[in-house]
C-alpha cells in the first residue's frame, strides 16, 4: 500500500513538472510570444521586444579569496602581579593615547613595602657614611704610626735610640694598619648592604609600578574583559587595544597562484559588512604553505581603512587574465526555480530553448555555459 502511494505521488509530481514546463513554453498564454512565431523582419516584433546576437566575449578571470582584517598594532594587556582591580578608566570603543592609565590595582601592600625599603636604604647610607668617617680617622692614625715607625727605625740603625723603643713604634704601626684594614672591610660591607637595600627598593618599586597599567600604544579599546573588584592574575587578559589606522587584510591564497602575486602589488577587495570596496597593497607573503588547506598567507596593508575594524571579513579579487565566454542579458532569461529558458531565432522562427547560466562580473548579464552558441539571436523583452 505504501509503495503504491509513493508511485502515485511520483507520477503526480512528474505531471506537475510537465505542466510547468509547458506553461513556461507558452502553451497556456495567449498574450505571450508563441513558439514558432515568424520573426523574419524586426517590424514583426512588439514595441518592447528586440533581438540580441550572442557573441563570444573576453571575460576577466577573477580569483576570489576571503580573508580577515587584523591590526598591525594590537595589544592584549594582562597584569604582572596578583592584585584586586580598583579602577578601570576606559570602555569599549574609547580612544586611548600612549601612556594613558587604563587600570589601577590595589597597591596598599606594595606602598608599605616601598616605605620600609626606603628606610632600609637610608639606614644603609648612614652606616656607609659612618664607615667612611671611620676609615678617614684610621687613615690619619695609620699615616702617623707609619711615619713614627720609619723615623725610629732610622734612629735605631744610627744607634741613637734603644731597640725596645724602635720595636714599640713598629708594634704601634702594625696595630694601626690592622685597624685601618678592618675599617676598610667595614666600609665595603656597608657599601654592599647599601647596594642590596637599593636593589630591594628597585624591585619593590618595579612591582609597585605594575599596579598601574598604562597603554603601550595609541588606539581604540577593543575589549574590556574586567571590572573593578575583579582579581587580576598574571596571564589573564584584561583589555584589548588596537590601532585603527594600521590595519591589514590577511588572506589565504591557493598555492598554485604563488607566482601570480608579488610584494608591492595593489589589489582590490570588498567588505560586505560595509558594502564598500577597498584597495590594498601586498606587504608580506608568508613563504610556507598550509598542508591542510594548500594555501599560503598574504598580508595586505590598508591605507584608507575608513570604518574597518579587526575581525571583519574581506573578499580579495585577484585578476588572473581573460577567458572567452558567452554573455546574455538577464532580461532575455525566463527562470522558474532552476529552469532557465530563452527564445532563440531558428529558421526565422522563435523557439524556446533551455539554457544553463552562472553569474559573471557584469551584474546585468549572465554567462551561458550550455544551450547557446556563438552568433545565435535571442529575444529580449
């Protein structure tokens, strides 16, 4: 029973299709051109009708490829410390200048650590100053002890003073030299402590600076991904900024066309979102082919970016030469669904013929891929 229903439905569908074809052929329309009407002279055509001679035309061959707009200067900003966000100064679409403060993080802990480190630097500086004064005083004592030792040693050799007196001044000199060396070592230690304190202060001040996030470029805030109160972590993207004046279209191009393009070529592309055509210049060709798509990446810089923003799609039109094609006006084609017909002059009579067409570069024309030959005449209504 089910098979019988299917057969009946199939037969009815075929009958409907035949009726549509017959209607399209003009069998049920008395006020339309009837196939077989004599058209031996133009005066037999109606006022709104004329004949068009199909001629082979050289049609440009255009390769199309869809790419994505990117900014050559784009930045994803993340924190370098773990801290609570206290302020976010801009929103999506806002313009920012290089150096503008974008986000402030809670820096209370780092401010206290910075103050403590500064006190340690001051203490180390005072210690170094005292050590320097100690070296100076011991330097004077050492110089006096040295001169006394040299004088008494000379007098002893001349047998003017006793040996014991010469030995005493020599011992004083040795003691002064040891004390001076100790002062020098203390000064070096104080200098090292000061250097370490300054290094620690630099580290803490650097971390404190991380609590204020500034814009590294001038541009437009593309995305704001956090709000005050959120916790910032290293590696977590907080904001995205791009430079709207430095955009480029990145397009994957078929590997077979690698010899058809070169750096510096100016190429057109169309952005459907803006319904606008642009001209770009090929700036970079990535010298490697994607093994999956068999394409290589071409980067096209855009000088007149207008309202373009990153993420928009653009269709690249790459001219590859010309090919012969049969073009007919859209007005000559009658279409019902996927069925296309034209009225062709054959033996001085109009006959309806089935054709197949595809779009071409001229929006008023269609390219015929079957059903017509060069030199035939068709009716335009």
